[in-house]
C-alpha cells in the first residue's frame, strides 16, 4: 500500500485535477463565445 503514497501519486492527482478544471473552463468559454453573436 506504500506504493500509492509517493511523490508521483500526488503529482498525478494534482495534474488530473488541474486538467479537469482547465477543461471545464475551456468548455464554458467556447460555449459562451459561440452563443454571443446570436
């Protein structure tokens, strides 16, 4: 079980979390930009 408590695991979770937040922000920005001219 000590394999999961390592530097790589924390960096992996941090990267996935930031990537998910960035993807949501990008999706909101694209949908908002596409809807504006109408």
